[in-house]
C-alpha cells in the first residue's frame, strides 16, 4: 500500500506576497520548520489567506553566520546583515552558531487557489 504524503505548507508574513509572486523573492530561511523537496503551498497570512503553489528545489543547511549577501538577494534583500535583522523578528534567539535551512523554491504554473 502506498501512503499519501500530506501537503506541505510554509507560512509567510503578508508583506512577502508581492515579492514572491513577482519572482523577486525565490528563497526563505527557516529554523526548525522541516520541509522536503517537492510540491508545497506558500500561504500568506492575510485576513483571508492567499496561497501560491510552488516547488522546493533545494534545501541547504548552514550556520547563521554563514548567510551571505547572495542568500539575501535571493530573499529580495540587499545584504546578509539585512537578512539576519529580518530573521531576528521571527527567531529572536538565533545566534551565530544556529543552524538555518536556506530553502530555494520556484512557483508552479497553477499559482493560486
């Protein structure tokens, strides 16, 4: 018997909807939010949530201190310091040796439900 895999979901602050939908934000950095390669719904927490269909293309585990300016640009930001500042809003206890998951995604053709 084949087991059905539960749909994957990643939640986002609504301010990230436009950058993701326009392709300016192609990655997200998370701590302790396990996901797998493959299909996923990106859920933006508006009063009435919006969802975009995507595919997780790559997951890279790295140290907080190793986040780079290139990583930040994939998140739609200018610098690694700016990325770390933003992440501290969500993960206030993150420190230099914290492991993070840098998750690259691409939108799929059926983009909204």
